[in-house]
């Protein structure tokens, strides 16, 4: 009887170990499926702008670390003039230098226009792994490639100003005025995402 239990139990342990190892070894997304998703006409300029920085599609933490190590990605501070960064659970506070500088300029102009006001950055750079995790809690997250996957996009909440979660039409109008200024200057693209209550901003390689 003891031998029989051993024969049954050992394969069970092996199968459990293999399934856990497999979960660690394989990504939670299918790259072929991700690449098949075509961006909308509205979103296409964001993807094209992202690819122009020479950053490969960010698949995982190792890819991000490579760009940090070679000086391509720069750390985004938690607070700056005119902005605050929300706690990031599904993205990383790193971007290419031009995107970092543009965020800081948008923040400074917003602060000046609102006499010291701040907006909130709710998402920055995401890997495909991050995106997959996000999709488990937010079904609206992109199924295909996102411009967040290249280190030059960020989201700004339009319902959180001065670190207060509250609808503020005056501050929202001031923020959109600043964004339109940078669109007209050829520096950014942006989309107002109603489901996420944020402006999705992609920095162009100007």
C-alpha cells in the first residue's frame, strides 16, 4: 500500500512543480495575437510616433532594464512643478528623455496658468506583461500594442487636480488648453479617454 501511494504521489508533485514552472516561464500574453490587433485611425499616429524613438516593443522588466542601463530611459520623479505621479501598480516611472522633458514642460505651463495648480499622472510606461496584468482588472485595457509599450506615453487624470479626486471643470479646461498648445506646436498627440477619465498623451519625436 505504501509503494502504491508513493507511485501516485510522486507524479502529482512533478505535475504541480511543472505547472508552476510553466506559469513562470511563459508570458501571460500571446505575442502573435497582440501583433494582429490593428490600431484605430485615431490611435495610429500614437503608435507611429512611439516607434520613431528606436525603442523595441517592451515585453517585460528585462527589456525596460536594458533601456535604463544604457541611458535611454529616465526616471520620472513622483512630484514636479505642476504635476504629481499617482502610485503606479501597472506601469513604470521611466520614459525617453524627450517624453520626460515634455511632461515637465506641460506641468510647468499648467502650474503657471493655474497659479500653482497640479494635475495627476495616472499611468506611464507599460510592458506587455504589465498590460496583461492590467487587463485582468480592467477589461478596457488595450488588447493590442499600446503606445505605453515604447516609453513615450503617459496618462493624465482629468478628475484629480491638486491631489483631490473631484470633478473640476475649470482645471480640466486649463489642462486641455495646455495640451492643445503642445499639439499645435507639433510636440504631442492626445486622446480624451472617457472610460478611464484621463487624457492619453503620446510625445512625438520632434
